[in-house]
């Protein structure tokens, strides 16, 4: 029987594969051609819808050549995407791009139309012409061209860094929502219920790799059957070498080692499914690439910080802890696994951007605005870490901006980096906005009024 970890790897492969759906398109094309041939033999079309053998052959041969050319075009675009993503965005983003459904549908459409037309072409005879099939082939070509235009439009718009950041943040938010229940876990006092003594068994990895996902419910079920407690030593996203300890079992009759190992999926790199921090990692990668001397694009970094801040606001609402204890239906602790606290997420989101952008006033001002906004809305237990990041940002300003005027400018809070309102202006306008219900500088009569 296939293990859960193996099934997870297969699902990951199928999601990222660019040939499985096109292969299915080829099979559908052959099947549709056989159905079309049977229909042509059973139905006699009016003379106006019939084709001569030479015309049908020319049309179908042209369709076959066009589909091969379009397939080559899409492959060329794919190569260009890989080059751009690895050079100016983040190589980690490619894992998401491979899963784009539209791209796979386009490839499947081209491949299916190719096999459909080729299957009809080989059946044309002087006494038989697949009239219905030739007409359907023309419709399939038109549909493929529409899909191609949609694909090109999406390709040209969605490869902008800000569009990539928005897509990555959206996937990360989805993963965070799925994992929210697991993140909540048990009440805070339950995290201290780690079993004492030595484990009765230690499960080790076979081959190195990053932990991509764990089957939490199945691990709990296995612990219930054996009346034991399982402690996951390393969390999702950690890379483990060969023969590294991954699970400790506390109980008299531990489950089978093969069973437990099959409930922890490992692979060559991290995935976002159970690792929202990996989405944050990709966002930070895009921002610091924009801040590299070769690119020198702080505006792109500021746009990425917008989505990082939104991500952090979602995280701030969760009771993040370094460990979580999951229980069975009777409330007994069965699975203890490591997590990430607020400080770890905040450090991941801010540290490298601050270091690479510490000489850019635009980045410093946007970072301060993000941290100020987080501090205002975050729970009390998170504010110390945010204040520490603000203090580190101040120290960076003192180190990089020696003149008072430059330091004062770079130290302001600006949600647009440069050109937006300062935090002081936002606070000053807030009472007026609440009282009048209109935006700053706009009177209720609709005339523009200067700020007070």
C-alpha cells in the first residue's frame, strides 16, 4: 500500500508537471477523432458543408503544423519565464508558476488539437472525407488561438514583480488559513506537557531532504492506537540530512517505524502547503533582489513590503507559539510539534530587507510605516518584538545617515515610501475623517480644502 508521504509527493509532482495534462489532451484528441469519424460515417452533411479530399487534407495538414508551431512558442515563453524569474524575481517562485492551470490548459488544447487533426488526416480517402471532423478542427484552432491570447495577456501582466508578490501573498494567505486551526492547537499551558524520560523509539529519515508536510491527523490516530505520544523534533520547512532523527516516540508499544516515516513527507525543497513561512521567504527574496546593486529598484521593494505587511497582520491575529500540542478526542496529548513564534516571522519579514535597503530612504520610511501599523494593531505580547525592530531600524539610520536632515527624512513613517503622508499627518487627520466621513482635504460640499 502506498504511504501518505509517497502520495503527497505524487500530488506535488502532478501539480507541477507540464506534461501530464497535455498528454491527457493527446488522448482526448485521439478519442474525439474516432468519435468524429464514426459520426461522419453515420451522418450525411448538406453539400455546402462538405469538403473535397484535397481541401480537407490541406486544412488538416495546416492545423497540424500550426499546433506544432504554437507548442514551440509556448515552450519558448516558458524558457523566458524561467530566465526572468531566476534572474530578477526568486527561483522559489517557479514552483508556483509551474502549477499555473491556464498554461497547462493551453498546452493540452494545442496537443489535443494536433492529435485530433492528425488522426483525421490519415483517414482521408478519395471516397471518404471527415467533413464534420474538419469543421470541428477549425473550431478547435479558433479556440486554441483565443486561449493563446489569454495566456499571452496573463503572461505579460502577471510577471511584473508586484503581480508576482500579490500572487505569492495570496497563496501564503490560503495556506495560513488552512493551517490556522493547527496553529491554535491547545491552550497555552498544554505546550508544557512534553513527556519526560527517554523515548522508547526514535524515527530517522532515509535520505536527506526538506520536510514538506506532515499528516497530523494520521499521526494522532497512530499514537492513539499505540497509546503513545509522538514528538516531532523538526518542523515543516527544516532540511534534514540522511539518518537524522525526526520523531521521538514515548510509550510502551511504539507504532511501526515504516508507518511513522510514511507520515512525514520530505523533498528537495520546501512547499507552501503547510509552510506559510515559505511564502514569506519568497516575498523577501523578491524585495532584496530589487535592492541589489545590479537592479537598484527600491520602489519594487516598497510594493513587496505592502504585501508583507498584510501577511504580518494576518499572522498577528493568531496565537503563535514555538510548540503546539495536539490532542485526541479525549483531550489527551498525542502529538507535539514545533512551530514558529511571532518573533521568527517578524525577523524573517524585516531583517534582510532592512539590511539591504538601509541606505534607501524610501525603504526605511516604508518599513517604519509597516512596523508602526503593526504595533498599533498587534496584541500586547507582540509589541515588544515590533519595538525592538523599530529600535534596530533607528540604529541603522544613525549609522547610514550622518547628517541630521537626511536622518530625519529617512526616519519618517510613509506608507508610500516617499510622497505619501507622514504618520503625524495621518494621526492629525484621523479625527476629522471620523467626524465628517470624508477623506482628508475634502469638505462635505465636495470642494477641496487645504489641511488645517
